[in-house]
C-alpha cells in the first residue's frame, strides 16, 4: 500500500503554473458564493476574474445546481454518436436565440480548446466538401490564444505555449497583432489600426487564396493582456476573408455570453463570422462544455455533398453531455431572467472610469478596457519579466482580491452580477497593492 499522505500537494501536476513556487507557498480556494471565493480559513476573496473568465453569473447559482442534480439522477450519461437525448437538442435550439443570425447549427464538445480544434477541422472539411480541397492553410494571429490543442497552439501566437512541443501543424501562418496601434490608456476601441487587417491580403498574395481555408481571431484577445480591436478592424478582416473565400472564425470562448454587454462579441461589433467557438460562460463553468456555432451554408454543404453515412468524422465521447446540457440551459435562463447581458452593458461606463483611474498608479504603463473586462499593464522589472505582475497577483490574493496576470498585464473580468461597490472595492484594492509592490 502506498503510505504517502493523501493530503500531499505533490501528486497534482499543475498546468500553466509554477508548481515549485505554488507547492512551497500554496494559495487555496475552498468554496464560493456570488461575487466571492473563500479560503480554507474562511477569508473572503473578491472574484475579480470570474474564476477564469467564465463564471459570468456568479458562483453557487441554485438554479444551475438543481438542474445538474436532477439530470444526474435521471440520465447521467448518454452517447451522441448516432444517438441523442432531448436536452442537447433543446440546448442547440435555445442557442440559436443567442447567436447571430445565420449561425444556426451547433457542434458540442467539452472545452474552448476542443471547440477551436473542432472549428478548424470543420473549416478544412467544408472546403473539401465544396470542391476546394487545395484550401488547407490556416491563419492565426500573433499574440493570439486559442487553447492548448495542437491546432489551437499552431494558430495561436503565444510563443511560450508553442516552443516545447515541436513543429506543430504544417501550413499555418499568422497576421500581425493589433497591440500598439493606439496610444496607451485608450478607452475602448482605438481610432487607428483598421489597416492592420490588410495583413490578410499580404498572406493571400504570399500563399494564394486557393490555399487558405480559414482565419481565426479572438474579437478581443484576452489571455495576451486584453487587446481591444481598433475600430473597423474586424469589419475589414471580414470583408477581405469573404472576398477571397476564406472562412472567418471568431474565438468567443471569453467574449461570449455577456462579457462585452452583448450575447456575443459578433453582435457587439456587428460582424458575423462563419464559425464561432464558445465555452466558459455557456454553463457558467459549473460543468465543462464547449461548442462551435456553424453558419447554415456550411452545415448544408456537409449535408448536400457528403456520401451516404457520416458527414463529419469528428466528435468526443462527452459531446453534449447531459449534465453539461442541463447546466447550460439553466445558465441561459439566468442570463435572460436577470438581464445579465444588459446589466453588464449598463455598468460598462462606470467600469471604464474606474479602471482608468489606475492610470496614475505606480508602475502602470497602460490600461485597456471594453465591456466588463480590463487589462492593467505594468512596467516590467529590469531583467525579470512578469515578476512584478506575479507579485501583484500574489499580494492581491493575500489581501482579498483574485485577479489574473498574463505577462506584464493584470487582467480583470469579474462576474457580471457585480455592483458598483464591487468595482470600487476591486479597483481600490488593486491600487493599494500596486502601490506596495516594488
């Protein structure tokens, strides 16, 4: 019998974490309710990042808990390969009311990473289905984050996520990022940088449009520090892609379900892509789920042009899991009944003023915002990249505020049930911590 302590921290190989530092000085979460996490000692921690950009309706929602419990007692699992269960069809139909017009079919998976790889495969298979089999190239963007599948890190543009995993997918290229198109401390979308979308024209000229299947971007890049698209950028990218027969994929894993004060970033910006990835807020993070929204013409191409039998040779054991479907339906009800998206929109101006009040805090090099999300970029310590941001993250936790840090940026994306008092508390605590950290 293994006699090692079951309470040891060593058994868990943590991802995207400094295992050695954490296990030497662990910071633990024991429970959560509403806007707050609670440490094992009962200390209250204001959730400034909705867990991991995902608990949009706040923690511990009874409607979601009850829906999961009922479903587990009735049908704990059902495969969706040539079989089905009623809830997942109901959810797909309900999502039609959330997604932009034209995106009226939904493929289900279990995470944002799986949603991205699924969207890329659907794009490639669609081009072959319509007789464009030479279109195999995928275009991502520098500083993009599209999860951790091999497809996602291939089209992604975060160097640290790529460097240790070999050559990845062939036939991938990247657009330039949009960071720096506007002066620091720009509020919302900047006036300059729409022309950066013309980088897709450069890649078309370089590779040939007939080799490019799809281009994928986050409407607002979250994990690389809240990079807000310049005015006109997404519109221009859409026009260029459409003109060249290239599918446009929006990665809305973060921006979907109210983060910008609208059901999707596509609706917020008035730009409808061909495919859209979702996860996180789809179930309020209570049960893992991901999804791909698919334009009708793409779905119909599979139905019309595939030989008899299976149209898409892709899927997951847990696609459309009954518990996830129950959680998602309950979550959508909460969003609608409580006007969560509208609430976020109504608070966005107050949020903007509050986060930009940090502009004169020590070490702050930039503040970026849109909807209910913000990035506070710190000047790095000499020779120690990310060290100051990590110190702020640690001290914020110790003083009762959960934030995210990515590179030199402190990211804020709280649950959308927040009040103005929560915003004041969040910004006040962050200012205090930044002022204390060298």
